[in-house]
């Protein structure tokens, strides 16, 4: 029985290819650092082109048998994987916290979200069905059949190293494809621990593979002749590059980009509830998530009261190492990223926003990459802190004259990942649902995170492609639909 152990001192992340653990043979490598302490905990060697070729070749070799395996048999390892993930959830969460920095509570929730996708993918015998119509024409019956594509690749980000690989892996293999994962080089040990559980679950060799590397590895994989489809999550500039490059190479692509999500606080909202949920949305995971709401548009009539409640919530947050009991917000993922967030804070001050809470002045541990929550008030909608993705614990508050003005401010954003509204007015809720330009929409929900049996939405510059992650979209993305037309003239 496999055991998910803590990261060993000086551990080296290895590739998982063809059912075996292999050393990457590229010329470059990266350090894996504990963001809570700034200490190096391991190394991730980058793959060479030969490593990547081997992974794709073995995946293609495995595809021939895996794609023709009965679907009921294909999902049996997924059932075992679900059980193993649940069994090792706590120890896996500790690995995740060590290399990423989020709190253990957040890590446990992330893994639970990943497990939910495994559960949904186990329903593929039903969701992969495409339909049959007898007598579609005189003496003709027609049937639509979903068939797997081949070897598919997923490139996943640092902020959810457990959940986002599980957005893709279960659906890809359940529908009969073979899978190559290129996880973030910042936190590679969590995906590796998941690969250990994949191995224990009994997938045939070559069905699931993991290769580590940087941008060169990504560019080679997304254009590889042996790869049929590419799934990606990351910043908008990289998502656009991946979409254009992979599509130009003839691949099917889904590329989730960045975000600058807004929450609207109506004049008739429950302000205590809205402040609590806005705070948790903006600062959970230290703001490093694409569903964070780093902009709150507040109607002028309740602005001052909401500010008082919101700032009190943010001030009460405990900032520290993610494994410490009582920590509400962990560190940022790296020193350079913290520096980038600090530059945005300084820009907000220079642009004239009112500093309601300054994260730079928070008493935080000296070690690691901690930063307290920052709240700006009366922010100009055209200011950088209101428009650009910061990916850190910075919240901008905008005043709106009324609901119409608030909705207009939300829809000005170039991003369309998510938006939320706090209101007690059903008419406002209906208008928001119909008129807001976002792919994930919440009413009286701080974070509009869809369950695994619904697709994860995205609009405007937050998504490139046609079919999203999770749910039915994932099944459709990982399959081609063939139409079979049958006539028996002498029957």
C-alpha cells in the first residue's frame, strides 16, 4: 500500500512515465521552496525533448489498448483513486501546504474539489452516450458515437496543484484517452504524490504520465505530433499563447486565463454577510486564485457601512504559516511574486486610492513570503489595482451610484471569469444573472465556484476555446462524435 509521505529534505521530483519513476534528463532545474519559511525543500529537474518524446510515445502505445477497453473497466481505477485520495487527503494536504503555502483548511478543500471531479468522471458510462434515432430517414437509423482522441496534455498552474490536474485527468482517461501532465515547477511534489496514488489505483502503464519542466517543455508538448488535445490553466497572456500555438499545430485546445472578478454589493444587501464573504473571497489562498473577487463595487448608499464591516473582517484575519492552527491566510508563493504584489500596492497609493488597510504594515512572520491583506477605498475604475490581475491579497473598493452603474462597472472589465452579487432583491438578481458578462455567476455567493458536475465557466479574456473543464464539457472536449448511418434495403 502506497503512503503519501511529507516532502523529504532535498527531495528530487521525478517524472512518472510508462508506469515507472524516471529522472528527467534536461539541462535545467528549479528549486522547490517552502513559502512560509523561504527554505529550499527540494529540486525539480526539467525534462529534455527526449524525455517528452518518450512520455508521448508510451502514452500513444498505451492508447491502442486503453481506448478499446470497456468503459465499465476504464472507470474501475478511478473508483480506487477516489478512495485513495480520501484515505490520504490529510497527508496530501500537508505536502501541498509545505510547497505552496495555503492553509491546511484550504488545501483540504482543494483536494475535496479534485475528488468531486473523480466522482463525476466515474459516471462516464452515462455521460459519454451521444444518442440514437431510429427512422431518421426512410429505412435509415442514425447513431452518434463518442470516441476518444488519443494522447492529451494538461499544463497546470501553481495555485491549485491538486485540484486542477484533477479537472482534466479523470475525464481524459475515463473517456479512453491517455494523459500527460506538465504541472507547475513551483509545487511539483503534490502532483507526484497524486501520481503515486494513480499507480496504486491500477491504471495500465502509460495511461497516466507526469513530466516536469518549464516553458520549453510546455512549448514542445503543446505542438508535439503525438498529442491530440491540450488543456491549460494560467495567466491570460500565457493562455492566449498556448491557445494560438497549440491550435496552430492542429490541436484541440481549452485554455483558462486570468481574471479580475467583481462582487457587487447592492444597497439592500445583508451587509454583515456580504462583508464576510467578500473578505474570504478576496483573501483566501492569499488572493492567488482565479475565482477571487479582488474588486468590490458598492452602491453609494451603503458604502461607508460596508467599508467599516469589511475592514474589520480583514483586520481580524490571522496571517502566518499554513500549517499553523488558527492561520486564516498563508504566504504568497514566492519572493518575486510578493514583490510584484507590493509594486501594485505602491501603484495604488500613487494613483490616489485611499488606503483603508495596508498589508505592508501587518505584523507577519519575518521568514517566508507573508503579506497582510490590503484594502483600497474610492478606487478609480481605470486604476491599475481595479483593472489588472494582481493575484495577491489586494482588494479595491469602487463606489457605484446605483445598481445600473454597478453592473456597468463590472462589464467594463476585459476579463469575464466570475462575478457575484449580494442583494435581497429578486429583480436585481435576475438582471445580474442575465446581463453580467461572466462565465461563473453567483448571487449571495462569495466565490462562484461550480460543482464538478457543471462546467467551469469563463468568458472574454478569461478563456480561449469552446469547451470548458469539468462536467459534460470535459466529456465533449475529450471525445470526437462520429455519426453512424445505417440502412438495410432488403430488410
